[in-house]
C-alpha cells in the first residue's frame, strides 16, 4: 500500500496527521533541514507530487538548496540555483505561486531549466512561496511525472504546508537570536562582576578605597584606549599588574 | 509492506512534558500574569507564580556565567517568602536552584527533611521554616540563564498541572530576560540586571580583596568567604562588608 492509492478518508486522516507531526517538530531542538526534508517526503507520500524540493533565501538574498524528497529533484533544484532560472526562482522573485502544467511547452520561458526537467522525466511542476506578510523566505517546489500539475485541492494543502514551514523557519531564527542574546547577557553580567572583583584586587594591592580603585581602573583604560571590562579581566586573571595602573 | 508512516507513540509527551506548551495553559498562565498588580515585569512573574502554584514564595535568579564558581546566582527578585531561601543558596553556593541551573533540569525537593542531596543547605533551610523547594532552569538550548524557584513551608509534591504551569512561567521569565537585553551592546545591561548585582557587589569586591591577601584566584577567594560565613553563622554579604572595611582579615586557615 502506498499513500498515492489511499482512499479519500484515509488521505484526509494522513493530512491531519501530517500537520500534527509538523507542529510536533516545532520544538526547541528543531532542525531546519530535518524539518524541510520531512515536509518534502510527506507531500510525496500524500500523492500531491512525484517529488518535491525546497529553496530558501540566504543572508545575501540568494536562493540556496535546503531539502528534496529525491536525488532527481535535488539536482534540478541545484540547477535552478546555479542558472538563476526556473519556476522556483520566479516564484521567489514574484512572491506568488507559479504553475507549469506542461514542462515540454515551457522552453520559451525557461530555455535551460525546462529541457533539463523534461529529460529528468518530469512533465509538470509547481512552485509555492514560503511567505510571511511582505517577506518571501523561499519557495516550495513540486515536480510531477505527468502533465497537468497539482490540482486546486493539492495546491491548498501545499500552501498550508508552506505556511507551517514558514512558521518553523521564523521560530528557528527567533531561537538563534535568543541564544545570542542570552549568551551576551551572561557575558555582560560576568563583565560587571569582573569589574567589582578587579576593584577589590586594586584596592587591596594599592591600599586605596573601592572608589579610588575604580578611578585607577577607568583612568588606565582611557589612557590606554582599552575597554574597561578588558582591563578588569586582565587584572582578575593576573595578566595586568596593578602597578601599571598608578 | 509495513506502514510507511508509523506513528511515534514513544515520542508522545517528550517534546512537551506534562503539556507545558498547550495553548490553553499558556493563555491561562498569561492571564494570571496580566491580572497581577502593575509593576516591574519580573515582580509580576514572581507574584503570578506564587498565586498559580500556591507557593509560600517565588524567586528568580540569574547566573552571570555558566561557571558557578565565578559568581553564583544573583537574585533578581524574590517575594517575601522566598527571600531567605534565595539568600541562603547564594551564601552557600549550593541548593536546588544551583542544581537546576547547572543541570538544565527541574529539581524537585518535595521534602527537605528526607532529602540527602544538600545536608548543609537542608538543615539551614529547615531553620528558616522551608520544607519543600522546586527549582526550574531558565534555559534555552545550551545557554542556562538562571532559575525560577518555588519555596514551600509544607512538604508535598507539585501536581502535574502545577509542574506544567511552572514550566510555562519559567519560559515567560526566560523570554522576559532575553527581550529586556535584546538589541543592547554587550557591555550595557538593563537595570533589572544591574539592580540584581547591587545586592552582591560587595561580595565580588571582597573576593578580589581576599584573592590578593591569600594569593589565590577570585573563584577560590569566593569559596573562602563562603566557608567563613558558614563557619561563623553569618551571611555572605555581612562577611564581605567586614572584609572590605578591613574589620576582618581572613587567613589561610579560615578556608
């Protein structure tokens, strides 16, 4: 039994299960590549397309390959990236779905991509944007062995999957940002503590008050164009002799 | 052919212990938070947790770095019923909050009298009238930021519902701290954090002083200060103040 021969209620159930499964993966140890690989596999298992792939935009604004259900579509995705041509590229540029019901008739639009896709055995294709409000984050590519492309019901499912994927992606980026902020917060706190520890060391060595110790530390960092917390850390680690502060 | 799409019952609940990410629960906890009297958000988190979890006291503490010997957990805020317990953990440099922060896992001590993990801490906590403590790490991935700690005057487990609520509150606290600090330069701290340090500034200064006097690292000096405070039944800040004011000079034997 394969997913493509499922009866309608069974397909409906698998659809629901897919969304539950995708939502389940949106947890803390979420991995972008795993998640998108799962998405491409499921869209094939649901019988919506023969193969699927996903391209995402990188920091420089260029599309990059992320995941594909099969090696054949993997290569086609890479081909689009390298040649800046194809339905995925257009879908990303326009931020709208691109339907290619007959690849053999699409040679005018994509002179390099269309023949390549046909020779790989595909007859139709479709691309759905990963979109959130104004921003397009990438595109979801579907390849079919037959002409006609994805039907309206299939396209609605794919768009819903693309929306889930977009949420997953944004959550991951938010998580990355939070990690950076947390690491910074830890460092900033440790820096403050390091300054207090350095004041204690300077005060004891030089026989001065905490306030005077801070003045010496600040004076040194200004005169030597050093950051206060760098000087403090060197004092604490014994790398900067307190006698240098006087 | 076997089912190409097996269900994954073994994973059920792992990603979501006790249903802590149920939208309904998150909304309910957020509602309790919103219902707290106006004030600083960290206070509202503590008072909301006190109400939600029926706790005697709730404290939020922050770690300056992953290495506890460096600095310990700084108390950011604590309700009346949590203050002494938070201070005790800072004095001793150990306890459930430290363990939760270090391990990244919730630490539940439903009865301090029968728990042998921290004999020194447990004995001192008992004299403060504390009987049960539940500490939840503020952790995102590999970065641990501190702990949310509930203090109880009676022994008893948290219900699974309370446990899930506590996880949600801890997540709120983590989000609060990171959003307060987001977008700031590395050496600029939100005042929530600088205020948390004012309680311990003298302890860190004293660590510097003792490190010179005994020619040891500041981390070792902090341990010496803690040992002296414990041996003399004094609080760590009290001993630190005496050291800074030269009313007390620790010898190597005090370690």
